C-alpha cells in the first residue's frame, strides 16, 4: 500500500526516511475560523478532474477542517483534521478516506494524538484483498497531517520551517518536511494584481535514501503552494501529487457560476 496525502495533504509513500528531528510547533499568527470554500482539482494541462469543498468550523477550543473532493470518475478524497490553536498549532485527530479508480486502492486512515493510536484499512482494487494495520506512535508536537497549508499561512514572510508528518506505507513513518520560501509571484483577482508567496514542501532525504527511492520509483515530486500575502494571508493554489508516484495535479479556488 502506497499513498501520497495532500495534505492534506503531504504524507508520503516512502519507507526510506531519516529519523525524527526536534519538534518545531508553528506559532499562531492568524487564527482559523468558520469557512466554506470551493475548490477544483485540475491536471497541469488544465483538465478538470474533481471539484470539492473546504469546510471549517470551530467547536470550543478545537477547529475541525475537512476537505472533500468528488472526482469525475466517481472517486472520493475526504480528509478531516481537528486541531487547536492556543498560541501554537497542535493536531489532535486526523482521518483520511480515499476510494475509487483515481487511487491504487481504497484506504481509510485514522490517527489520534492523545493516545498515539493509528489504524489503516486498505482494499486493493485488483484482487479485493483487505489489510488492517493498527498500533501506537510516539508523536512529536509538530505533526501536522492535514494542516500543512494552515501552517504555511502562518509563517513569517520569507520564513522557513521544518515540521513533521506521518506517512503510512502502510507501516507509519514520522518524517521531516521542509517548508521553504521560493520567491513571490503576482496573481490577478478581478483585474487587480495581488502578491503571492510561493513555498516548496520537500520531504528531507539523505543521499543514499534519495538514490534508493529513485531506483524503486517511489520518489515523490516536491509540492508547491501559493499564499496571498496582502493583508490577511490566504490560500491560492497547490501543485503536487496526491497519491504515490501519481501525476502532478493543481488545486485552485473555484467561483460559483449562476445558471444562464
């Protein structure tokens, strides 16, 4: 079982990763609140692949953020993360569901911070074989499955950070992820230019691990994220792979269209 989560969205499908580095929880500069956003997934050629929603609500001290994509071929990507934002961001619970032919297998993943418990259930499309993997992990404070985009919005301008995500391969691996600024770019909104900061999300690999990953064909591409920096930061675009060794897709904001 292999997957590359966005995440959402950025958990990898490599089993060859270095050990965990010191935790770096990201300070809260812009708190999250209630949101309903509309999103589209397209190929790099601009072909529409899926449409979806970003649904976010606050419940007491917790924020629940859910991203759902419905693919044109009937596939489903459904990712939910619950986190707190008291001074620093802390992931509490994480869940991912992938179903349909856009993925190599049907997958359900759950992860709990308090207990460290995880559960992975998979069903292969080619033969219907099911597998279940369960256990516990000693999670560092800066594990950010499902909320790396939120973390990127809260980095200082041109600031870099290294955080962690849990990659399920299917055995879980806690891996460092570098968030690095890569310059600025203009985007046009309603005829007016806005400034965006581009960040590169790069899993950290040593020389030998990188070589072995390339040989095995399990080297994921770097992911790119664009954040509006005028005033309050906001997500503009994600470009990267959502599944292991899969194609590069783009996630953009979508605007409602009225009949006629």
